């Protein structure tokens, strides 16, 4: 089972954005582009994983959770 999951990427990206907006962290354009490019690469690999699962079936690598989630009030409920 992989250590990092899609939720971890989402959390990291939003945390980085919040730090930049709040002025807690300075980042030049090259660093911001590097973060964006790495995130895009990871998201593209997740897209390929989903396409693969749709074509051949299976559960994937575990990067993207495969268990159904119940949404309540705009928030995910993982206790179901």
C-alpha cells in the first residue's frame, strides 16, 4: 500500500496555497511553477490509473481510494 494518497496531494497543494496567500512563505515564480508541474504530473498519473481501472478492472495501486464514500453536508464521511 502506498504511503501517499491523492488526499495527501490535495492537502499539500491547498496548504501551500494558503501559506502563499497568507504571506507565511515566499516563493518565486520558478518554485511555484515547479510545484505546479509536479502536481500536474501526479494528477496525470492518477488519471491514467483511473483509465486503467476502467478498462481492465481491479483496484489500482491504492493511491486513489476505491471504497465508496458517503457525502454529508458537503464533507466526506469516512465512518460509513
